């Protein structure tokens, strides 16, 4: 059995800013500038569809599984000696497009999570195929589960059956629904007894929808450790495994959780 309290702190950088509609070079340049001045971190989080904006034009905006944006993520991970994550549109097969979160490691290896809950109010379910599995990855001994935007509204899919230490969401969450964002994130931290990180975009998209940012990190009690509000830039936080271990020992609510299994199963990469 692992000793959670013995794990090193985990340092995160959340990158929040506006996105240029369907302009991959402009968006990659913007984030390259932010990453160039980044302090040493273990994990970098970018918003949902950070290279194109939240687009339903899956056929025209999709990249191959090892396309230019994935290669860019790997290059950044190697330069920073950190894991770098963002979601983008990936073509898996003919008529099979995914909103895919890429977990790019500095050693050149990849893991991925395909968005499970597609935002039907924007028609996402018409242009993308839903993911079939959760993903759990490890970093410096931390157990981490990545999810995407609309997944936040579904507590069963977010529920921790794997003793997760950090749950994070990459999003394009409009300002019109920021109240739900700011209420659901603490709930996910409290019910899972884990840290929660969430990164969102700012600015206005091509349809006139505004995004308030509100990228944040919460502890296992739902208390705010970081709140980027509506500012642009890179925002940092360090997470303590020792504090998490101490809280779970004093308040082991997870021992009384209802047993369940996920179908489809968890993917470990």
C-alpha cells in the first residue's frame, strides 16, 4: 500500500486566456509565449480545444492522432520537463471525431481521455463520438484523473472509485453559466475527498459568447487555493500530499462510500 503522506508536493500551472477562432497558429503562439516564461512546474493545464476554440466544425478542424498540435504539446513538455495537457479535435477514423484531452509527458509518451459527456445544447453530440473510458494517470506518485468541461455536471462519472488525489477539468465554460461552474467544482472536491483543478478560457468567441475564466484550484474540503478570476496569464499552485493524507485519516468518509463499478471500465495509461 502506498504512503500518500510521503509523496512530494505537486506544482501546477493553469494557463488562462482568450482563444482565436479556428486559428491554430495564433493560439499556439499565444500559449507558447506564456509557456516560455513559465516557472518550474510538474503539470501544465490548458483550456478545452485550446488550439481552435470550442468548435463543432469537427471535420474541418480535426487533426491526426499525431498531428501538429499533439507534436507541439510534446515539444513543450520536453522543454519544460513537465506534463502538458490540453484538449483538441482528433480524427480517429472516418466519421469518428473526438474531443480528446492529451496528456503529454516530457519523455515523449502520451495518454489520452476522450470527452464522455458531449454538450448537446451546442450540438456536440452530432459532430463528435463520446469517449468510452475514464483515465487514471500517475505523476510523481500522485493519482490523477482528467475530465473535460460538461463532464463536471455528472457526479457519477466524476465520482472517485480509484482513490484519486487530483481531479481536473479542462473547459470552455461560458460566463452565462459561471454560477454552476463555481458551485459544482467545490462539490466534486468535497465528495471525492481530493484536490480539484479547473482551467477555463476568457474573451468572447465568434458567436458572441463571453467567458469569465474562473480557473481555480480547490482543496479536499472545497476551499479555494487559487482563483484566477477573469485575468490572463499563468497561475500557479502547489498541492500537498501530506495535508491530503492527514485529512483523509481524520475524516475517512470514503470508507462509507457506496460500492459501485464503472461501465465502461477505467483505462490506465
